[in-house]
C-alpha cells in the first residue's frame, strides 16, 4: 500500500485512544494506531495492542469515544501482529477474521 498511514494525511488518527469492545460488549483495549490507505481514501485497520483489526466492520461511537468490533477477544488476541503491509499480509489478516 503506497503512502499507507502517512500521519499527516490520516483523518482517522482521532480514533486513537478510543476504547474497543468485542462482540460480547467486553472492553478489550484501546486503539493504538490507525492504518489509512490514502490513495483509496480508506481506513484499512485499527491496531489494538499490536494486533491488527480490519476496519470495514467496526462501529464507531464518537459520543463515548469507543469502537465496537464483531469479533471475540480471543480472535483479536490471536490476530497477526502489525507487519509490513502487502497483499499477502492483507490476505492473512482477512483470512484470520473470517
């Protein structure tokens, strides 16, 4: 992903620090980082404790600065750690969250 996560262009950095709740409503941590693909203008991932979570299915609650994800804590905890972004990495992450 060329130009991915250029902090100056990333409009999603405001999500960093938001609490994250799993599919059961349990808090599983806070967003450490956001991965934005500038060429496609898409938030690709949120990073939680070094683990990647696909952003396409997150639900953002601005009023209480939280995010809900449709995954169990165990799925998040066993997700791939942030790595060099490539098509193979994207595929591995999405395969994990199926």
